[in-house]
C-alpha cells in the first residue's frame, strides 16, 4: 500500500473540480431559492412544514454538481468508482445538509434576538460546516469503501474542509451591505461556492495518498 500514489496532477484536478463544482452548484442553488421556487410555489410562506423540504432541493443541486465534478476526477484514480452512486450520495448529503441547516438555523434566528450579525453569521457557518462535513463525509465514505482498500479519516478531512469553506463562504455576508436581489444572490453563490469548494479541495487533496485502490480480483480461468 505504501507504493500507491495518485495519478500525476490528481491533486490539482481535484482542487479545481471542488472549486468549480461548488461555484456552479451554489449558484444554481441560489437560483432555485431566489427565482424558480418562488415562481413555482408563490404561497410557500404559508406552508411552514413544506417550505424547508422544497428549499432543501437547492442543497441537492449543490451536491449533484459537486459530486459530478469530483467524480470525473476520481474515476481517473479509481476506475471502478460507481459514478452514479457517488453523485447520488453527494446529492443526498447536500439535500440533508440544507434541510438540517434550514431547520436549525430557523430556530436560531427566532432566538438570536440581540446577537451581533457577525456572531449570527459565524454560528450559521459553523453549523453548516459541522453538519455538511459529517453528512458528506459519511455518504461519500460509503461509496469510497467500494473502491479503496482504506479510506483514511475521510469524514474528519471532509469536516475540516467544510468548516473552513463555510467560514470563508460566510465572508460575503460580512463584507459590505447584504444585497438580496436574485442576481446578487446568484453571483454571491458563485463566489461563495468557489471559496467553499476551494477550501474543501485543498484540505482533502492530500488524503488520497493514503487511500490505495482495492486490489483487482484475479481473472477466472
């Protein structure tokens, strides 16, 4: 196992894939929440139980974009990686992350009261980082188990990456006045998603050196 090294350029491609997938995914998620969802369900505010379930679909879009970009790179290192399962697991993790964060963040918002905006934003970023890191790490780890002999501490690596990414992505809410127009939200999604994906990619890129592929089964005579 010590002889295993990822293909040349794998780390750079992985980082780029995470940044690109995060940027496109978060921008499309913002587009869903800011434009498409209000148009499809104009009375959503009156459905408090249904609203989070529909809003969390943006997280599934985010996860699918991230998973597709990551999977394309991983297939070059692990040829047996089931791409559909990887994308599906990442999309499911994205949906659950968005749902949990929306529900918990809603409760926090009701009780935040006099909390400074900086503290409130950082609390949300920490929540997103922990929940996202745990759910993405668990879901992706199950798929990696099919193709790697040992997946190292994937959950912890992903959690650190998500924590750092969430903190960097939250900066757009702390720099200058917050604009809530659809265009600014989509542009903010592009920038925030790129920062979050970049952090995740940089933190997790080195983990693959400790994740050799499973030995190929001998061919039947």
